[in-house]
């Protein structure tokens, strides 16, 4: 059960990367992650990847929904999505899967 007073905003996202584009993807993704971790409202931004690097899973926690909205308006966020979703040279094999409806379990601390 989650604490209704806990305003932290959780994002779980999966990116399906074209195997032929992994190197190009990593080149733009690593600075994107580093910038996200510097945002004042970012509490956690972890990434796990499958061994074949076809799926990249992100676990993001923001101070609150407003911090997440501010994240979406940052230059590094909009620029990353513009490049990654270029229809002429797509880095993804299918659209990203993003969940914004999770809450942190009450009484648990994030590591």
C-alpha cells in the first residue's frame, strides 16, 4: 500500500532499441541520463538493459508530479526524444512503453 501523503512521482519506461542502432542510441542516451540525474527534482534515475541491449528499462523517481513535468520541459529531454524518434532514421523498433501510475510502497526507503 502506498502513503497518500507521499508526493513522489514514479516513472517506469521501456525503450525498444534497434539492434543495429545500439551504438548511436548509447551516444545520445548516456548524456541524457547524466543530465536527468542533475535535475533538482530528480531523486532516482536508474537504467537496466537486457544482455542483447534491445530493451532499456528506466526507473525514475521525481520529488513530485511538478518535478516530472519540469523534467519533460528540459532541453535534454526534448532533444533526446526528437533524435530518438526521428522517423527517417529510427532508433526504436517500436514505441516506448511508459507507465506513470505507480506509487512507492509505504514504509520502504529507496536505496
